[in-house]
């Protein structure tokens, strides 16, 4: 009997803390899920109405939550806007950056980055690109929201710049190229696409921007790079480079 009592005490002492800690964990998980759902709704609102159209009250109405409930997850309208910018950037990375990074180094990767960027813009024609709309809303308004937008856009441009430099290293682009100039021109193509496809509703804008990419990059491409643009495998320039060194 004494042994049974001792085992019962040990069991109680080991199980009770686990049970006690499970409740806060479930609460934390539920809170994270609720915050993620609010962010999804906020991102949809901001895509259609802009970051300035985003408010705790509008979000509470859409999510059918109380204003205090939404406020508890973000604390302020400004923090909500910044969280939406970060969430947009995370989704942009998932859809554009990470898949393209699986492509072969050099021009194939740069081409994949641009093509996925174009696809992303084409999917946002009925909503809007937060990078572009945010730049219009906050171009002359210093503060944490603008800082967050600038940081995310600069991160993306830095990734493009690095992709251009790697294409130079792989002898797909000319050695004397200015990477920042090419990034500037690629960004210009995306802005033109957004304007013509979203604002003017011009048919064929996506085909035009793809043609413009081929022409633009072709201007900077080496003979090996031109082969890749025309569909040849990227192994060719490596072989040519090895032969030249030999």
C-alpha cells in the first residue's frame, strides 16, 4: 500500500506540470493562428485599399473581431502596417526569390527571378503591389512604415544585384557591366508593366515586358549568355571558359 501511494505521488508530480504547461502552449498557438489570420485579412485589405486604407476598425469589421481584440495583437495602426509590409515581403520571397534560387547560377537564375517577378505582378493586377502603392503613399512621409518599405525593396534590389554579379562571374554577362544600372532598368520594366497592365489595361503588356527583358539583357550578354537566352543549357559557357583557360 505504501509503495502504491509512492508511485501515485510520483505520477502526479510528473504529469501535473505537463498538463499545466500544455494550456499556455495551446493558448500561445491559438494566439499565433489568430494573428496569422488577421495578417492575411490585413494584407488583402492593404492590397486593395493601400496601407493608408488599413485601420484597426476596418480590420475588426472584416475579421468579425472586436477592435480591442485586433489591437491586442498589434498595439497600433503603425505596427499593423509594418507587419503587413513584412508579411508581403515574406510571401514575395516564397513565390519569387526562393524558387528562382534553385535555378542554375548566372543568367538562368536572373531570368527566373525576373520571370517570377512578372508572374507575381500579373497575379496582382486586380489588387495591387504593396511595394509600388506603398512607394506612392509614403515617398514623402518619413517614419517607421516608410523605413520598413524601403528596407524590403532594397533587400530585393540587392538580391537582383547579386544575381547580376554572379551572371558576370559565370561569363553570361559582360565584365564591364554596371550591375546597378541593369537592376534599375529591370525595375523600370516592372513599373511599366504595372502601369500598362493595371492602369491602362493594355492587352499584351506581359508579352511586351518579356520581350523587353530579352532585348535588355541581350544587350549586356556575352555570346554564351545569348545562347542561354535563346534556350541553350547553361553548361555551355562553363565548358567554353574551361577551354579558354586551358
